[in-house]
């Protein structure tokens, strides 16, 4: 995964909406053979109508593999593999966003196998995203516990 670092002009000359728009245009473009993912932080809610939830993914699967597999069904806008906040290990699930609802429906009906595992694919909902993006109370407890020597 590549991160895009942009040097911004002094605050007085920065038009925030146009700067964010320029950066977001790079979403999905390739750089050195890898897709660029731009995460935008805002108060607005994500629109899930073109997003699928993908489960049973082998832990070694990369975003690029998912771009390739799901690119067969249409234009992929974004791929995000959910990772543990502490260890950064993949949790075996991902979200894939398409340009159109028709592409999302086509991918939802597909039977896809990666690494000998049959993927579980269904339409993403705000509830499914909340389940896998917030840390569990157990993770918070473990991170505060002193390590044993």
C-alpha cells in the first residue's frame, strides 16, 4: 500500500475543498504497480449502496489481489482490508466499493475463491462496518495491561 504525502501551501492560500478534491481524484490510480487508496476524514456518513462486505479472506491476501479479482466485475473505487489496530494483522475481512450498483450486484452473485478459500460476499451495511472498525473492549484491556517479564 502506498501513502500519498502532499505538501500543502500556507493556510492563508489553501482552499480546503479544492485541495481535498484534487487529492481524492487520485483514488484508485496506480503508482508503481499499486493502487492508491485515499481515506477522507469527514463528518459525513459513508454511502454503502455500492460496497460489498467480503469475508473468509486468507490472512496473507493483499489489497492488490482483491483489486484484481473484483476488477473483473467492474470499476473498483476502493478496497480496504480490515486490520487489527495493534498488530496490523489482517482480520480476514474486507470492503470493496464499486462505481455502480450494477457492478456491486454482479460481484455479490459471484463465486470467488482465493487461496483455496471460498469468499463470503454480501452487500455492506453501516452495521457491518461498525462491527469491524471499532476496537473490542478486550483489545483495549489487553493494550493497557503491563507485559509480563
